[in-house]
C-alpha cells in the first residue's frame, strides 16, 4: 500500500520568503503526482499535476518537481504572500483505483 | 465552467440518525469519487464510480454507508445509522478520464457533525 508523507506538518514564514514543501511516497510506480491546496472549511483545489514521465511543472510562483527514483516531490513557492496561507496536500495514484493523500503541510505566511 | 457542486454544506445530526449528501460533477466527467476527510488527516477514498458503475468501494463501510450514481451523472452518499466517528468532511471529486491519470476537481465538501 502506498504511503505518502509530508514534512513539515506546519510551517510559518514571513511574507516574501521563498519556501519548499516536501512530499515522499513509498511506491514509485505512480501515474502522476498532484499538489492541492485546501483553505479552511473548503474543498481541494488542484495546483499542479506532474505526469510520471515529467520532472517538473510550473505555474506562476509555484514549481513542483518529481523524482520517482527517490520517491520524492517538492513544491517550491516563490515570494510567498499572506494569501498563500493554506494547507498543501500531495497525492500519488499507483493502481487504477486509488489516490493516496498525505496529511498535508499547513502554511502560514506572516505579513 | 461550473465546478463540482455539493450539498448540503453543513449537517448536524445525532448518532443513529441518517443523512444523505448530494454531488453533481463537472459536465462530461465520467469518473466520480467520494472521499472522507477527518480533521487533521488527508482525504480517504470511499468509493469511485466510472459512469454509473462502481469501480472501487473497498474502503466503504457497507454496513452503514451506501452510494449510487444514477444515469452516470449525479451521485448521493448515504449514512445510516451514523456513528460519532463519521464526523468528517465528505468531499466529492470528478475527473474527465478513467482512473487517476488526469486532474481531479473537488467540490467544497459537506461537513458532517454527529452528536
């Protein structure tokens, strides 16, 4: 069974700082890896999807990388803003029928 | 493009009562998922539909949970009777293709509190 771990569980940074969130997974036979954002009391919003054949994806100030061989993905956020405060989750599907989520990293960007 | 719609957003019931949640996926999305998210945890898949057929319900507590997706569009998730440990947010998601090869789109969720 796939296990997805996210470290740290919580992170506080001052506004403007660059930061990295980490995601590790035990089964490297993944279809893709997805990063989501979840605001309090809300559903999940897809941020980036990296296919298993790709190494990274970029969207605005976000850059996600994937290293299947080491079972790791990182989400890099440049020039953080208070509006980036949320919980960030990664998810990695292996078989056809399940998407395993990490427990998330709760990010607080301090103005 | 309209997103995934869910209702109700909030529900408070007493244990042993029943509750139903509704989900309308993005138009044209063949695959629909129900997830349970307990506070502080990542979402856990309960059931996955491909059109109106069940693909995976291995983690659905079938003694009290049921779900259906009639006509391959809307879906309902029912809990009867509810237990205290069912307190969670129930998230519906949909995707265009089969399996998890594409992007998932989530609804806002239905928060259930069982007293």
